[in-house]
């Protein structure tokens, strides 16, 4: 049988765990199975307007943005101050690149095809 003390202890532990998880998600990066995952937000127009989409990936992995977004990203920013993402010219993360963070880029040309989360 659970005593009121055990119930209070369980409630405090659950609340603390929820706060820790909320903080990790809010920061834009989490740990999943030993891999750090970061996310960023793309927009079809400059100045963070127009159609938009969230992207995420494991640190170090090259990811294609998909046919619908290839060469159509005009502004972007990372989801979190400590998240950094490279945006690449070619689908295999080669060619030219820029690195975005929480401040983002408000105007990007029609060249982004892939991304790599770096932190």
C-alpha cells in the first residue's frame, strides 16, 4: 500500500522528470539512443514567412530536404540557441554551405538541398 509520503515522493520525481524533458525539447536538441538530435525551421519566403516546415536529424548525418523543399528554402533558423545546422548546396552535403543557429538567416538563395546538424 502506498503511503502519503511515497505518493508525494513519486509526484515530485514525476514533476522533476517532466521539467527535464520539457527543457531538452525547448532547447531544440535531445539525446536519442546516444545520438544527439537537432532541429531547424525552414521557410519558403525570406524573413521567416511563407510555407514552413520543421526538419530534424542526428548530429553528423547528411539529410536531403526532399523534393518539395529542394532549392525552395529562402530563410531558416535552428530551433534553439545551442543548435547549429549546416545547409548544403548538394543533396550529399557537398558544395557550398552556410551554418545557421537560433538567429538564422533571413534571406537565402535558391540552392539548399541538404542539411547536417553539427551541434
